[in-house]
């Protein structure tokens, strides 16, 4: 058995979303995310309800291999969701999203914590910088706010 210290990168970003938590929370789902996130299309979803719920499992294609996602907590009353994302041989990731009311909208505190589980993971973690994460979260925030405003997905030709 080999025990080693984790090679991990954790970042949190606060998004400002233009809808209340009750409207945003259902969109934090592998199925519903396809409505607003450009390029998001899970290969399959295992769910009793057909949408995000505790113990929902889904698989997405990744550059470094398939990612297996597992929803560990889905607390709609608290507007909180936690998922684990495993890319075998690359990374194990914990994703937490906490929504909180902010006037007519809400904040989304989004935390990704990537832990390397292989040499490709070491490379990924090194590139998962605060600057990279901020750009990633700002793009997500822009896409979600566009959907909340228009009911349509933001695409390259609507990004103006």
C-alpha cells in the first residue's frame, strides 16, 4: 500500500445570478444543464426522477476520458448540491454549489476541489489555477444568466 499526500487544487467563486434560488436550483442538474450550458451533453443519466437527485449518476465525455459523476447531496430546501466527479486515472473532484438569496436574485458559491490520481491528474491540477477557475466560472455565470433572462442557450452568435 502506498500512501501519499494529495496533489489538490481547490477554488471557490461567487456567481451573481439574476433569479431566486428556487428558480436556479433545478437548473443545477445533468439533464436541465443541457438547456443552458453550451456543449453540455451527458452520455447517460441514471435517475429515478429523470433529473438531479441524491444518488443520481451520470457520465460525461472529457478530453482525458469519461467522467463519472455521483450526486452525494441534493438538498433543495437548502439550495445545496454536492457531487463527486471521477475521471479514472486522472482526478477525483468534489463539486459543491450553495445558493443564497440576494435581493431579487441569488448568489451561487461554487467550489471545485480536484485531487490528482495519476500523472495526467498532476498536469490537470497544475493548470487548474485561480485565474483559469475565475474565467470558467464567469463564462458559466454568463451562460446561466442569459438563460434566466431569455429562456435560450447562449451561443457564439448570441454572445454580443
